[in-house]
C-alpha cells in the first residue's frame, strides 16, 4: 500500500502509535503519518530484524494445493521477470498478504463517462504526470481516500468539489500526538514512551467505540459539535450528518481538521447528491445540478481479494474460504496447516495482527 499508492496526501487513517508494530516503536510525533514515512518504517523494521534476507522478491503466489497423503502444501509461484513458474513445498502455509487487489481499484461504470472531455483518474493508479494546477477537480467519494485528496489538492487546483452520495462520520485529530510529543521532550526512552502512548490511544479508541455503541445519541452530538466548530456557519452540517450511528461503519479521521478548513476557506466545496450522468464538461446530478470539471477523481474504493488472488485446493479440490468457519480469524475449518493473518476493522489493523 505505502509503496504503490502515490496519490496526493497519501497517509494512514489510523494513529501510528497503534498502527505501528508493537515490538518496534514508532518514534515520530505525527498522529497520521504520510505514506513515504510509513514505507520507510516498514523497510527499516524488516532490515533491522533480518526479514529481507528471507524474502524472495519479484515472485507471486498463484496457486496452492495441500496433499493429505504427504501433509504438505505445494505452492505454484510466478517469477514476474521471466513469466516462468516455480514449485515450492511447505509444511505450514501462512497468508499475510492483506485483502486488496493492487492491480485494479474499484470503479463503477458511470453513465456518459465516454462523453467527458477531461481526464478520469482512480487514486490507486495516480498518473505521475497529472497536472491539475488551476483546474476544476471533482472528487467522487466520501471515504478515507477522498477526504485525504481534497485538502491536498485544494491549494493547487483552481477548484475542488467533493461529490458524495451520502455522508461519512469524520473526526478531527491533532496532527501531532500531544502525549508522544511531551514524552519526547521529557526524553523518556522510546520503548517506554511508545508503550504509554499506545496504551492511551487504545483506551481512547475503545472509549469512542463503546460510547457510540451504548449511547449513540450522545456520540452523534459530540461529533457534530466538533464538526460545526471547525466548519463554521457557511457549510451545511447535513453534509457531515450520516443516517447511521458513529462506528456502524469505520470512522474517518482528518489531521487538524484539514478537510473542514479548506471547505470553510472556500477553496473547496461539497455536494451531496447522486450522479445522473457524466457530460462533456463535468457531471450532472440527479437533482439537475451540473458540476464543471477538468479532472474527475473516482475515490470509489478498492477491490477486495483473499490470498493475493491465488487459488487454493486440497488434493486438487478447490477450497472456498467463505465456506469455512474461522477460529480467531487465524485458523480455518477443514484446511490443514494453514493460517491467515487479519486485523481489526474497527481499530488499527496491526493491533490484531500482532
């Protein structure tokens, strides 16, 4: 993710004290780190622990078959540089490749998109030469990617419009962790400071989640009060008032309320409506409003795939993971000698993976 995704403002949407590895401190003070910093952190950790010495790069697992007679896995591996395949054997197989399809992001087919004279871009495959300076940009979406793009593009673009079908719950966090910053100034050893900050942030996440579950009305009021204070009175609060309770879906976060600031300043605007069709000059919504655009960014999500798209079988018979019962999201019924590492969906992924 942190190597391939290159769109403007790419960053984490989980705080780094809980998203970082439990065994190696994240020593930065930024709450939501940029993609390049996270990539460096992962690479440095891998080198420090000698992991890179055990990685065969440039290879992709395409199939795996378990032989009950030998109690071994036979793994078919594609060598990407040559197109040839290799066969590896293993006693135990561990799936630790996430759940995104990195070859293709999710983008619905929009009516009339062939008529649009501008450029259509998906964030997952951001063109290196895309110049949106002074141009009208429409970002379709209301998730983590969309709310990252808009404040990053607004200072350069002529105009940025966030077009969402429905709102998402969004929380503003300080860009720097006050506890991490204070402990750093006090020269507390990194490992101790990391444990303190990590424990604090886990407690805050749990408190937010539990409040939203037990008293959703109060949680809504607190979130909306915070949003209103940062938006001011010129932006309609209904754009940030979902029809579901906080934490029914994953909460989105913005550092220092950067999204709210660009909307308040007028450098960007927000439209809540459905797309009727693309036009030559932009997008026509179902309410009859035409939004002009030179560039349309479809921040409409990612495609999900298990095991990197590789097939799985036992004695040649295909296995469907969605037909199994999982134990602690690690072991799966009737699949011998196989584990798959997954994380939390309502907290930092790494906490559960650890």
